[in-house]
């Protein structure tokens, strides 16, 4: 595994910055041209909109018939021109906060410029209310199944060699593979190490990455974090003998794991580079294929502990490891987009850029930036609101910004529509995702989702309707209990009455508005009752809690 020379790195970086700056100018121009049409858009008050039940096992939606007609016309025209269904690329970062990209208020302001993310947001659709689950494994399983953690059963992150919950689930790559897509998973998995939950056994044609999460591979090797292990040969050997898979691996559908290298600290620092190389080669290979592809690219960064690639170490204005890794992730995203462009596939590829949960605060300063209250592991906005950037050249009008609600579960339903296999939607289980194709593609699309449900493992925590969040329980972020305001150090608080926050007036969730909004009680409690009632007909799973 050879690291690029400093000379080659500087050349590549120069090319990247030149491409990014040129593209950014184009993006700014497009944004200016689109201001007049965007400002004239009709903004729908979702709080008062009626929903319809499309099917007994599907989440109610706000119907938009005209938007659906526009989408059908766009997709039909594209397929006639290209000759196949669209490619789908998910770029999922690890513990990158809502506020990290420049377009969300971070970027250069927090010492880590993100010109590519900013460009794609300006050239596409920037979602300001995209929601994950509070932690990694639950979110990743939700993306691949369209189901909330209480349904797929993975309520918390998997740990050493634990069983996941994908056995028995119907996954997105499985459906897409059966529909003729080539399905590729690259990078972090973290949805269980048992055979039945590994990516190449749940629908992916190929997997290149690791099964667990960064700190499991590195913390016990780092004398700064675990001197009691590093300085004790006996304890080091004890950890080495733990049963979890310690290697970066490769596998083909239905096959066995091929171990590439043990993930030590030096290897960890170059994983994102090598994984990007693999995805770039995959994209190039698919350029001559008659089949569309689904690329599920999950980065190692920026999960603690970050050991920056030597090419990027100290290169960010912030100089801290987390900041260096952020600029590398932005660079990698640029590589993937540029490869799509150079191979003529950009116009036929939907790209969705996001993170698996909100900001990590308990590993500060190796942690994400967030303007919200709370952090990873909690149901405060800081734990679940994540970046959401949708880019599709020629299909999404540049310069769109929307606060329409979007749950990462929606990627499941939306992808089935794009692939032309809505009829393959499972009918024997409840699907929490919503088809948002008619939200993201029309020039003035409105979200089809009315509600966001917040679950704190097995505790129902809150519901969001419009700009209001009705909270019944939450994890303590009180300084007396959790001085870092993270999501793993507090305790669950059940409120005697409730708390209501107006997220437009009070995104920090500090002013309880309930006494002024009692009249809205039915707006919140009726959908909560309906949501909880679905678990009677479709009982919850509890694989990991």
C-alpha cells in the first residue's frame, strides 16, 4: 500500500482545487440564475396538509399529483435518452455533523473548507431537515430496509462480533439486484458481523471495506487513549484474541471473506483513500455496462479516532485530525463525481450525500460541529439532524434549498421508484420510508412526508410536525449528569407533561412552548397514536438493545 508522494499529492490537490473553483463559479452562476424562480415557489404549510394511506403497511403521505406527473415525464425522457434505469450513489459519511459542510454554516468557518459538498448543494437540492437515527448501526439498517430500528431490531450500535439484524429483512440491494442493478458496497458496514448480516449475503454483489467501526480497530493500539492496554503485553494479547473481525476485507456475493490487511493505525489512515480508489474503478467499469448500478459508499471518516491520511495531515486550516479528515472526505467525493463526469455517467446518476447520525461530542475535539442541542446518541436535533444533499445533473434544478422533512428511511422507497420496481415494495411488514422522488426532482417539489418520529432505542421520544417538535422523553444533557452534552453519558428523562419546541424560533430547543400551543395537542397526539398502533399489527423486533 504505497502512499502518494508529496509531489504527486500536491499536483492532485492542485487539480482538485482548480476543478472545484471552476465548478463553484458555475454553481454560483446557476444559483443566481435560479433565484427568481426559486423565490416565486409556493411554500406549502405541511402542518395543515392532509395525508393519505397508500397501503396498510406504508407510512401516510402528503399527496402531490402534479409533482408525480412531472417526475414520470422526467424519468421517462431520461431513460429513453440513456437506454437504462438511473444509477444510484449514496455517499454516507461517519459522524459528520449537520453543520460541518460550508453550505450548512461550517466549512472554512470551522477550519475545514468543503468546496465540493458546497458546490453539489448549490447545483442541486440542499435539504435542511434530513433525519437519521441517533446512532450508526440503526441508521444504516434503516437506509437499507426502509424501516425504523424498532422494526428491524438494531436499536443501538453493534459491538465486538455482535449479531446484526438483517437476517429476515428485505434489503434495498436485494431488490435492486433482482431488478438488474449491479450492487456495490464500499467502506464501513457496522450492521453486524454474523454471516446472515454481512453485505455480500444481503444483496450486494461485492463488498470492499470493514465490518465494524474505527475505534474498535485502533483505540487498543493507541498509547494516548489506552496506555493500560498498550503497555501491557498480556492485555494487548487479550484484546487481540477477542473474536471480532480485525481485518479490512473483500467478498463477492454469497462467498467467503477475503482478508486484505489487519486494520492497525497506519492502515486506518489510508482506508478512505483505498476505498475511494475501489469505487472509482467500479464507476469506470460500469461506464461500458448495459446495467445500472447502486453504489453504497460509506467512509471511515470522520469517526473517532481520526488518524489523517499523510496526504492531508495538517492540510486543513484547523490542523486538528478531524478537520484534516473532513477535507479528505470532500476531496474523495470530488473524485467520485469527477469520475462519473469523465465516464459520461453523471447525467444518469442520483447522488445523495449524508451522515449516519448527528455530531459526536464525547470525543471532543475529535468531533463534529453542530449548531443544535444534543449530540449523537440523543433525540435532540444535534443527535439526529444530518446533512442531506441531493445532486443529479440535468434532473434537479440548481439552487434549491428546502426545509421539507426527509427521513433517511425515505431513500429505500425513493430508490425503488427510480429503479422502476415500486411493485416490489414488501407487503408483509411495515415500511416507514416514503417515496420522495416527487419531492426531489420537480423544480418546486414539496416533501411528501408530514411526520418525523424520534425513537431513543425502545423509548418513543418525540414527533416533528411542520416546525414543531413535541417531546415526551429525551436523554439528559444536563451538566450535572452529562457535562459533554453527548448522547451516551446521560439518562432517559420522561417528561411529566411534554415539551414543545418551535424549531424555527428555537433550534437549540431551550424554550418549552407547550403552554402557548396546547391548542395544537391533537396535531401531535393523533399521529403519535396512529404510529404506535402500527406496532400492534406489525410487532417490533429486538435484536440489539
